C-alpha cells in the first residue's frame, strides 16, 4: 500500500508567494524609513554642530570687538580700520562690523527711570549700579541735574523738531511721543491725546500689555506703532534704543552728514540743517577734544542754549553695536551685540540677538 502525499495546488503556492512578497515589502519600507530617519538625525546633528561652532566663532568676534571698543571711551573718532574687520577661519570666515550707537535719538530717553529697577532687566544692574558697573557715583548736585535732563517736555520738543525737519507733522510727533511714553512708564494712565495703555492693547488683534520697561531693540516700536509706523519711515534710521540708558546723549564726534540733523533738533532748530552739516564737515580730523572746543564755535556765539540741551551732547564713546557675521561650512550665523563701556573701561554686553541660515 503506497503512502499518499499531500497534493499542493497552484492556489496555495500563489498565496504563499504573495505572503512572502508582502513581508519583504513591509521590511523594505521599514528599512527605508529607518535609514531616512537615521539620515535626518545625522543631518540634524551635523547642522547643530555647525550652528554651535558658528555661535562660538561669533562670540569670538564679539570678544575681539570688546577689546577694541574699551580703548575708545576717551578716544574721539572711531578709526575706519576698526569699523569693519575680516578674519578667515577653517571652512569659512568671520566678518565684524562695529557701529557707534550714540549718533542717534535714543527713544529710551523718554523713560523717567534708568533700568536698574526695571522688571526682567536685572542684567542692566551692571549698567546703572556704580558698585557693579564700576562707574563713578554721581554727586547729589549731578543727580539733581540729571533729573532735569530727563524732563519729558524737552524730549518732546526735540523729537518734534527732528520730525519737523523730516516733514512729519506735529500731530504725528505727538502721537509717537505719547505712545512711547506709555509703553515705557509704570502707570496705566494714557499720556496726551494719543496715549495707549493696557486697556487699549487688550482689544487689539493680538492682545498685549505695555512692558513698562526699556526697549531692547528699536524694532519693538512695531508693537505700539502698528500700521502707523509707515508714517515715520524717513526718520527711523536716526532713532535707536539703548537698553539701560535713559539719557539722550548724542556724541558730536560720531555724527556724519546724514545724522548732523540731530544737532539742529537737539538745539530746537536754533541752527538749521545746513549749519549743522557744516559743523560736522569742518570738524577737526581727530574730532572735538572737548565740549568747550565745540561750544566755542562761532556758530554758537551769542546763542542762548539751556544747560539741559548742552548735556544732550557728549564726546564720550560708551555704546557700540557689534555685528558678527559667520560663514562656516553650510551655515550662516549672525550675532548682534550691544555693548557698553563704563568709566573704568570695563565692557559689558547688555543685549544679544542672533539668527541662523543653514
């Protein structure tokens, strides 16, 4: 009697083949996904390493700028060779741009307080506290004088003059002043006819509160100007934000032909723009060595200028902006640092912002 063998049909063979092919397909898909995930992870780690390395290269550029700027506290003119620096590095380069930040109208000067007691700005204790910053403490008489310098009415008039010289109507200047004052002050009472406090911003498309503290960067103006910012386009290049500093203090040795108009505005148009530009064009090659040398110019003879207006013009270099642009392999990294020099030539970085394009 012969043993019977199971009869294999073509249908069962086809089903087995399909099953095997299905399993192989799933394994292939999973393998591809695993490989893709591994490649993405490897690429992410590679990019992160590039960004991290670029950051430290940018910090190196910042440190170099700090070494240079501390020598400029009492020097009068920033040398061209120090305005732009280029350093080659392995697989890239560092470009450093050094800009003075006292050739502009500091909008934080509308704040009636320095940044030492401002919420979330504790790092500025270095700037405003003599025991920390190393600055020479002010005498009572000097402090009283500073209280006068911080007078908001004068700042309003100076801003109105600056805007007027750019053909911006006084109503628009008042709007700007009212908005910036409310953005910086501690109270919740609107200023002037155009003021806006928390109740106003709460109903905005993007509700917010006034920060009641100094602006870190002037781009923050967008928050309180909104669509009205376009009305001030012509004057924006002459506005700046120096966090931790609520004084105007424009450096007469940092002004050029474009920013000379600030002289006319600070002096409430007692000199016209052409006269201001002429003063800057004929400035000594090494800059004015003292304020008395500046005020002894024939353009100011017999002119009545208040002490507060005079105090708005200085020759010390205390604030600089450092832009460190790093090109490293496939990454482009930009670090913008704001630095301040105290009386003892100690340099403090008081703000940083950065961006990456990789």
